[in-house]
C-alpha cells in the first residue's frame, strides 16, 4: 500500500517586514527556493535534515510564507533558481531548539512543526528559512519529492511556486576483485541496496547494470571497458580481454531512487 507522507507543513515568522510602497509591490513574488542538500541520500544508520530557504517580497504578516514538503512530482513547473541564497547572518537570525526525532518508522500523517528565521535582503527581498524537525530516513518513499511554497500578500493575493528534489537510498559495491585471467582481467563483486523496511541493513540488488572502468594510471581518465548485470544474489562477474596492466574499478550509476556508488581502485 502506498503511503502518503507529509514531511513538513509550516510557516515562517519574519524579523522585519518592509513597508509597502505601491499596490504593485504588495503582490507577493517568490524569486528563489533553495533546498539543501540538493540530492539527499539516506543510509542504514543516518538520516538527512533539510534546510529550505525562500527569497520573496510583497509578503504580508509574520506567517506570510508557507512551505509543504511531500513525496510525489510537482503539479506544475518548478521555479528556476539560479542565484544562490544568502543565509541569515548570525546577528540577524532567530535561533531555536529542534525536537529530536525518535527511532522507528515515521507516522503516515500529520504536519511537522519547525523553528525558522528570516532576514531582510536588498530592495525589499526577504530570506525565509525553514528547518523541519523531522529528518528524512530510509522509511520515507524514495524518488521525487515536491516543495510547495505559498506566499501571501496584503488583500489576500497569493503566489505558489514549486521546487523538487530526488530522495535516494544508499547502495554498496562489495567484495570487488580484479584478477588476471588468461589474456584478460576478471572483475567480480556484489551490489547491495538499502532495505527500505528496516529488517536488514542491505539486501542483494539483482538485475542491475554495473560499469567496469579502466585507466592506465592516475594521470589518465577512466574508460568504460565493459558492463555486467547482477544475478539474483547481486553478484556479477566479467572477463575483459586485452587489458592487463592498469587500474580497475566498478561503478553503479544509480537511478532516481538508488544512489550511485564507486568501488575501491584495484591496480594490476
């Protein structure tokens, strides 16, 4: 059964709100949505805390910006945020204490409170910082997540923009070997994926394509010498002819739900 999990739904309090200069300036505008880390990866023992900065103007009131974070693709185009967001300075920031998340699988419903801060930027722009107290971990759905930001101005005018990110689970290449085999080199190993249910740390990752890379020495770039596909136990093996000396490694390129991984370098 697919669970709908709401990671965060909260509003920020502004330290200072610029006085409106005209009716046009009262209309809310969202310029940037910056989500960090941009490509979160969760492992067996660790979790990820998001930091979301929103740059907006024309916002009315101390709760004029609302952010929701939930799994799934955005219902509309995402906001193009090219310029970096400047974090609030230490003397302009309102600090708070974050509740600690307990162990176990997160609940499937309910909003999550957050402590936040904001500061005035140039020309009436404000940075609103959102710090969800719920961390992302292996139990949350992997794949595309949507950040929905709604800014409210005077007179009830609203503006909604979207951002997105990919939540991926850790993978591991294990027991990788590169050994001379006749006129070639035999490269073998295993690929594992994080168990999303939490019953085990990692499970065999079957029917996945891995890349076998080679280079003559550290001054050269990596070349893809061959590919292999994992079996039901996550194992793979491939003999590459014509290249004996040099350095070898295996790479799993990952996908929208599973993170990439590189093996250690093996020199022959």
